[in-house]
C-alpha cells in the first residue's frame, strides 16, 4: 500500500496566491522524485471545536486559513529516498515561505485502507 506524508498549517489569508505559487513550484520536485500525488487544500469549512480543532493544532491566528495537505508515495522506501532528494533540490521560494513553518504539524502514515 501507499505511504502518505500529511501536513496541517496556517497561512495568512492575504498570502493565498504566494502560497499557491510556492506549492506549484515545489509539487513537480516531489513528483520528479517519486510522489504520485501532491495535494494542497485551502480551508473552506473548518469548524471551531469546543475542546480541539485544526485552528488550535496549528495555533492559527486571526486572519489565517488552515491548510491541509498530503503527499502520496508508492511506498515508505520510495518516500524516504525521494524526500532526501527533494530536500537536496528544493528551490527557495522567491519571497520566502508565506507561512510560519514552526506551527506546521506533519507526519508520515502507512496506508491501511484505501477504499
């Protein structure tokens, strides 16, 4: 089964186009090194929770939008090899990263069901 890297982070709403430009630049690098899908999702219907929610998880501030993203790989082995190559080759965004990466949450996940 596939392997997935998942991400959640907050992006200032006014940085949407800069974020999309950055994501569009780096997605082909992931694909070049083995990723089968690179998906970036701009928060549209993200409810506030009573105990916990995406906003709390990423310490979102007023005026920020939660982004949920994932990169799908054929296997963990392809991911490990590809991610190292991506790290070595990753272009720096011209205006810098348009969000606070310190508040990003992420992890690698083995697929156990794909219906």
